[in-house]
C-alpha cells in the first residue's frame, strides 16, 4: 500500500491556518515533510500516533478519523460514597473525603445558617446532613463503649430470665450530725457481728463491710460524711439502698441532721431513724420524734411510715432490732440482682499502697467478680489479682452487694466511679483509653454550670424545665421567708425547686450538693467560707448573695422571665483579718488588720463578717500604714482601717473589701 497523498497527511497551509515552522521564517514545513515521506527515518510527523495492533503491541500509524468524545464525569461506586467518621470531623477533612472544594461545603453550611471556618469540627448529625446534599452517606464508626460494656448474661442474653434474679443484701449508709454517735454505732454493730480473733491485723476498715443476722447479710458503707455521699451521686452512682439517720436522744435535730435528710431525700433513698444515746439520763426520744415531723419523718407509733428505733451504741441496746428493721425495709423494697451477668459495680474507696500498688474497695452490684477478671474503672484498667473482705480473709468470688478490696488496676480511680468486667484485657485497655481521651476533650471544652443569666436562654432551648436552689441565711426566719417567696415564682415554663435550706455560712457541702444537682446557691446575709468559695469557682457553681429579700426574689423572677439586666455587680477586692482594736479620741475605733488576700483600697465599700454572718456593711473612711495615710495595702501587709460611723469591730472579725462596678449583661 503506497503512501497517502501529502495533503491527506499534512493539510495545506491555508487549511491549517498558515502555521509557521519552528524557525519562524514563514516557510511551510509540510511540503518537505511530505517529500521525505511518512516513513522517513529520524523524523516523526505531527500526525503520527502509536496504536495497538491485534497482538496488543503499539505500532506507529496514521491517526484514524474518530470523532472526539466529551469528558465523562465518573461517579463513585455506592460503597465508595459512604464516609466513615468517628463522632466529629472537620470541614476540611470532610471535603477531602468527598472530593469537593472546602469552600463549597462552607457555602452550604452558611446557606443552612451556620457560620464556620475550614477547620471547624462538625458533629455526626451535621456531617450527615451536609454529606447528603452532595449525595454521600456518613457512617459513624466511633468507639462504642456501651456495646463493649453491655451487661449481657454469661449464659447468654436469650437465656437470661426472671429466674436468674436473686435476692441481694441491702446496702446501708449511716448519716447524721457530728457527735451523735455514727462511728460508735458502726463499731457497735460490727463488734457484735465478728469474733475477737477476726478483728485484728488487716481488718482495719476498708470503707465497707457486711454483717449477718439470722443467715441474712447487710452491707454497711463507712463514708466520711455527706460530702462523699453527694460526690458519689454527682457521678451518677446510686449505691445506697437505705439511709440510717442517727440522732442523739439528748440533743435532738441539729443542722447536719437537716442536711443529711435533704441529701437522702434528694437521692430518693428511704430513711430509718436510729435514736442513739438512750443510756443518757436526759434522753428525750419524743422530742426527737417531734422535731423530725417538720421534715416529713413521722414515726409509725404516731401514724406515720418512718421506722424509728431507740438504740444505745455504748450499751449495745436494740442493735438486733435495728438490723431487723433494715432487713424488713429491704424485704419491702424487694432488692434483687442477677449473679450470672457480667460484673458491674461501684468504687467505694481507692488509695495507693506502697507495697500493693493501687488498692480499691469495690461494691459489686451485678454479676460475680472473680480472681483474674479483666476490669475497667474510670480511666484505669487491669486484672483482679487479689480480693480481701473486711475481715482480712482472701476470697475467690464476690457476688451482688458484697464489698471487697481489689488489687490489680493500673491506677487509682475516683470514689464513685463505676467498674465493669469485660471480655479481655485488650478491651479493658481500649475502653480506658477512650474514656481518657473523652475526659481530655471535656476538660478542653468545659462548660460552666447553669447561672441565672443563662437560665432564660436554656429555657427557650428546652434544656431546662426547673431551677434548683439551695438557700442559706443568718436566721431560720429569714430562710423561711426567702424560701416561701421564691417558691411562689414557680410557673409552667420553669418550676423552682428548693433542695436544701440551712442557717449559717455557705460551706463546702452546700457547694457539693449544688454541683451534684446542678443548683444555684442563694445566701441571705451570710458569706461563703473561703474553701467553699474556691470549690464553687472550680466546680462552676453560681453563688448569689443578698441582704434584701426583694432583690433575691426580683433577680430570680427576672431570670425566669428572661428579663435579667443588672447594671451593678459586686467586685471582690480583698479580705483582711482584725488582729487588734485601738480606741482613738474624737475618731473612734481603729481596727489593726492583716491583709489575708487581694488588696485594700481607701474609700472602698467594706463588709464586717463575724462567724460567716454579716454584722455590718458600709464604707471605709480611713486607711493607714503606721502613721501615714495610704491609698492601698496589698496582701501580706498590716494596716489600720477606720469604719465610717461604726465602732463595733472585734478581734477575729473578717473585713471584706469590695467595690460596685457597672457592667452590661448579655444573655
């Protein structure tokens, strides 16, 4: 087959638009190339192409007269249009995985009413909606902790039934006022139920122990007061079944008695009252019964439904009857658990022992804990190396409501943390690491507790349906007046709940209760203790202080209606202690003070506090260092302070210095 005509291989100059040669002299190179022929060695024409022959080898040939096709848009297979994410994903990463431009995603988000940047994290729901706009699906492959910790029966969930539920011992916590005999009663009960030979050596209390009466067991928790009880509840742990309220027969209802009742009622736990110290000659149990009726605890003898038992820890009187009443209450409650489930329980106490490492006291709630079980508690994991009961005896298994001391964890968890048994140690490690990561994320994006300013906004979002408050005042009458006034503010939109009231300064347990219950603390004519103020700041608890009832009522009402717009707010400057007083003629009493913290400014407002109760509030009219007038005194220095028209300062009083600043409040 001969060579094709030159005009077929190389179109004429006119047809090609007069293309010039490489040297740019205007000569058409097509003729010279045609003369040489398409097969001339050392020269490759522009129209030559490599095409495969029937054997798959590429050979030089002439370009065929195929029509040019448009570029086709490739569509991913269905399996490739599923994007797997773990809880959150950034806009940039989502755009990269979908193969679209980040600005297109930002435009779509802005169209939906969300202003974001390229590095903004998107949660799973937002990412799913956004991806659907681009015909993609999102699959959540996040670490599923709940599935791993599922409390399925060892026999299999399909085989588990009501027959697997067995009666378990009740878990009892003893609470009450200081010096009313809580520890003595615990010791008396325990001594009456263990032999002398078992009470030595390692048998020092492990935070929980069990006693037996007529073949039935009772588990007692030895908690260090209401704070631990509240701390456990704050972590979502309902560990106590029954509360024993200890009240001294010769003392009656005291502030911590009221506090214990409020804590128990907030947790929804039944109360059995033990009237202790009946051996005292001035014991008046009827007075105790009368005092407790104010809190809704009416004795069965008086037609109520609260069990009262008169005991004496010193003489071991009526201890058996107290235990019988506990068992009777437990029988009514019908406490049951499945011993064949995977183990789940609560950390009662935890400490670091020099010889044994992390040692934790656990209370099994479901299942049976055995030696060698892989467990996870909080952000720590490990295997059960040893188990010791409260009498120092080694045990191989612990069933529901059975307290044991366990070793083998990688670290010391917090009291109140839940612990779970899992399939293997790798799973336990994965869960612990996932929790640690979540904890870090939570700390980075920590949100504060509810405050009055945020209340209305959260009501609008449907986030809050009730406002919980704790009221402390200088006298009981003021507390009752504040409570009655605030209770009347309850509406359908927001219900106001008073969790606890008390007389005296705001203490740490008040802040702990507020933190556990997401409540606000209202102080009337009282001040928070320094430790309580520090705890409130760290826990994000809102403390509001007032000396006029109408201000408190107005603030809460405005917050509930969303109209709160205060223009004045108190700014704390410093705190000083009165260490000496000097009487100066024609001037009055000068308080010799030591600045504890902050600073003191001349002319600032001051508040005189005695035993956490405000006794005077006014203005400072003089500030001296030695004989010189000064504008301010810093922490660690001594100074002399004169109070305007007041001469009643005493040694030991605390003077708080503050100023009122104007601020703009935004919801």
